[in-house]
């Protein structure tokens, strides 16, 4: 009796207080990846404004943490929502291209969507670490720059390693209807690493992100 293999997936471990998950949502269109970036333009417009707000909220949170040791929950949830929304759009349009499901226009969690992201809310944070986190993160940011071609989940195709491997994986799928598991897992591993660094630099956690692709 044969045993069905589980769907290809990559999950960022619960051991770090932030999670990034993605699953390959097959079957995928052989051609739709060519136009997804265009179909996602309405999201790009909204996210451009949301990321301006993200920066302003992070600056406000910096001072709140500095004086109180707390990240105001409303600010935290907003910034987390921007990151969730961005990851869903990136996974659909440019990074991994592992689903044909159009991403929702939402800041909140969408557990049924094949790309999810979360950060545990910290009840207390160090009052001095916001002053030096950017310095501590420099080695990580260098690596993330190689992965992503610059920090963040790109709206357009990135010349970084993630962008190149995404293109390789989706072209293989277009011809063979098979997305190589090794490529998919490596892509999600690099995004996972980048996300951990992003959450740390955005002052959302004090724990230093690990140097690893694996959960």
C-alpha cells in the first residue's frame, strides 16, 4: 500500500518567537507567473503607503521602548500586519511564486492563505537595545542583502539569490510541472532568515536571529 507524500512546505520554527510559513499550492499555472507582478499592482500601490506608515510607526515605537520598555500593542499589530500583507503579495507575485491564489487586501492573519507570517508580541523589551540593534544586525544584513538583493520582500523580481532561484524554479515548473523541492525549500529558508532579521531590526523582538536557513 502506497503512502501519499505530504505537500512541499517550508516552516520557520517556533523556537524563535517569529514564524514564516509557505506551502507550494499546486497545481500552478504554467504561464500566469509571467503576469502576476502586473496583476499585483493594486497591492503595490497600497503597500507603498503602508510602508511609509511602517517606518513612522517604528520611529514612534523606538521612543516608546526607550522610555517604557514596551512596544505599544496597536503599533506592533499594525507593523506586523504590513509585514504579513507584504509576504503574501511577494509569495504570489515575485518570491517563490508558489501560489496562484490572489492575495487578500488585509493586515490581519489569513491562516488559509498558503503564505503566513507572525511575530509573538513581547510584553517587555530592553530599553537600551533599540540604540544598537542596527549595529548588531550588520553581519546579518550583509547576508540578507545577498539573499534578497537588498532588505525586504521585493515587489518586483530581485537580482539576489532568491530572485534567481525563483526564476529557475518557476521555469522548470513551466516545462515539467514540477517545482524542485530543494529549490523551493532553499528559497523559503532564505526568506525565513531575512524575515527574522527584519523583525529584529524593526524592534519587534530582542532575541538575536540565528545564522541559519533551517527552522
